[in-house]
C-alpha cells in the first residue's frame, strides 16, 4: 500500500481517485479540458495534491503528447510485424518507453518511478 503523504503533500486514495474519475467522466467526458483534468487527478493520486503548478502543466503536456503518439506506435508495430523486421517486443513496451521518455523530461527518477507505478 502506498503512503498517503509524500513530498508533494497528501495523495488521493485509490477510492477517492476512482470516485473522482467516474464523476469527471459523467460530467464532462469528451468536453474540452476533460483529458487535462483527468491527468490532473492522476497526478494528485500518484504524486500528491501539492505537485508544483509549472511542473504539473509540463507533466500534463508530456502525458498528452505521449497519448497522441499511441496510434503511430501501434501502426509502426503492425508494419514492423507485417514485414518481419525488428524485434518482437510487445507493443506495450514501446508505449511504456515512450511515456517514460516524455515524462522523464519533467520528473526526476524517483518521481518518474512513482508516477509510472514502479
């Protein structure tokens, strides 16, 4: 079980996080700002409610950038497989490396591991 507090203050518990994500989805799924708010809740849950605003915005941008790359990474994997080139690593590994690369530009190693759930 994770600690409720860390260097960025109190974190949302698993139950609080799930409830807020459901409420957010019911109220504003698909509306402008939904993804940013959802990532903000993820930050509150994994890093803490007092995560600094400038870094928070940069981290939200990094996660959004990584999410936008998902279709490209999936297509690249399919093309690589179709032509029998490259290693047969799971697609999830490429997605994880990409997320780590993007978020690693904002977070130090300790915070990155915590954010990615390691």
